[in-house]
C-alpha cells in the first residue's frame, strides 16, 4: 500500500463533500482524508494508486492540487 500526500485548496466540509464522489470512484484508493486545519490543506491518500490518478480526480472535482515532495 502506498501513502501519498498533496497540498490542496480543499478547505471546508462542503469542499470535502464535493471531492468525496470523485476520490471514491478512483479504483485502488483504500482510504483518504483532508486535514482542513493544516495551512496547506493536506490530502493523504492510502492505496494502490499513482499520484497522477489522485491529481486527475481532484482536478476533475474543481480543486487545486500539488504533490508534496517525498523525503
């Protein structure tokens, strides 16, 4: 299982509700969550997925997303 993190502009409950359908449709995502309290609105995704798949789903939902640099 892969864990990926992204900076987003998903900043409230309504935003999370909007993106939920898009992320839940991505095959391979086992779990995801957005830390709306973090200044960078960090989206953490777990599963057998690629960065590109997550970015495509979030952008399709109408939000900005940027992959975080892995350490």
